[in-house]
C-alpha cells in the first residue's frame, strides 16, 4: 500500500513537470529556450518510462530525445533566426478540435485494461509464444532484444534501412553543400549572381 | 568553447567512459536493457559532445568524415549479410538457427552480429547528421545565443 502511494506521488509529480514543461515550450518565443525545454521534456518522459518498467524505451528516449535531438535542434537553429517572428494568435477552431480529440482519447482509456494486466488483449495473441521462446529456444534474458533482433528481425532490418536512408538523405542534402559553396565562390567573380 | 575550462576537463574525463558504456550497452543487450540502437546513439553522442567542446574540425581529425561513407552502409550490410549467410547455410532469411552448431548458439550469434550492424549504422548516421548540420555554421560565439 505504501509503495502504491509512492508510485502515485511519483507519477503525479512527473506528469505535472511534463505539463509545466509543455506549457513553457508553448509560451516561449525564444528558440534556444524551446530547444532546451524539449530536451527536458524528453528527460522527464524517460523517467516516466522507467516508472512503467520500459527501460529500453527510457534508454532510447534519454539518449535520442534529450541528447542528440536537442543538439540537432540547436544546430538547425544556428542556421536560422533565434526567436519566433510573431506571437501566435489564439485560434478558437483548433483549440476546440484539440479538446474534442483529447476528450475522445480520455474516453477511450475508460475501457482499457488496467496497467500491467495479464488479461490485456496485447498479451493474449502471440506474446506468450515469444516469452516462452525467449526462455527456451533463444535463451536471451532480455525479451525485448530477442523479439527485436530475432522474432521481428525483418522489422529491425527495415528500421535500420530507414535510419540509413535518413542519414544518407541529410548528408546529400546539406552535408557537402559548404564545400561546393566555397568552390562556387572561387569560380564566380560576380557575387551578385549567387544571390 | 575554448575558455570553458570546467566543460573541457569534465567532458575529457567523461568521453572515454561514455564510449565504454556504449560498448557495454552494445554487447550486453542480450542480458540488460539496450541494444544496437541505443549503443549507437550513445557512441555517436560521445563524438557529438567532443565536437561541441573542442570544435568540429578537431572532432573530424578524431573521426574523419570519410569513415562515415564506409560505416553507414557497413552496418546495414552486416545486418543484411547475416540474412544472406543464413540463406546460404540452408535456413530462411534471417533465421539464425543455422548459423552455429546448435539453434540456441545460432540465435545468440545472430543476435549479437545483427545488433552490431545496427550499432555501426546508427553511430555513423548520428555523426553524419551532426557533421552535416555543424559543418554549415562557423564557430558559434557565446554571445550569439
């Protein structure tokens, strides 16, 4: 009972921090602050995933969300201006749509099975086979790894191909541009042409 | 960030441990949380940290951009090649059972090799994307923020 209360207190405080950070992101016009706040948002999300025992997801969220994407946001920011141009006006229509979708989602959670329930539909279909197979056939203690790398090997191969494509795409789009610019500057005598 | 003494000293101390931790996450993914993707991101993040503190030019001396053209496809080839190897050994594509003498040993080998491939590609892509962004801006002065 005591640990249950602690869990609820931790959940409530993390959720409150998450909401405060989100409001901060919305209200800030300064893009540096927004980038740092979204890093903080990811870090709090990672803590929430830990409380849900999803350590692998928390790991990824902390490394990618709080680490790399914050740095990439800052890197992208140095290529543009540092603050938003105009304060966004209050639009009634989008707010109503958001509220309606949010209400529908909360209504949808009413019929969801309780957290950790073994009766949940997701645990009925093929998961028992994976759990038994990881224990007996693959003998890998981390079931997440055995599902990702073995049972869902094709998915992971596809995901790796997606990452590969993303990296190649960014590299070709903006990676080599600067050297070409420098060569262009050497070639073209009239600077007006480049504008 | 030439004059940030604390950042320079602390990151210089931390970076070897971050790299080592990435390798731990990579090769311990069967037993604990983590795996190729997380390890790749952490490994890449160590270089990104190095580049942030010591500058992109210095980081490219430690990790030449020409390596990326090898690393990024290499990881995917390791992954795909494992599938081809299992095909050649008489199994189906990405069926690791046939890779070693026992099916369980084959699964262990296949998972480690495949995760290594994921880690290599992810490391390369993280560093490539960072270099692509960072290479376009001149050194950022502190009062630019």
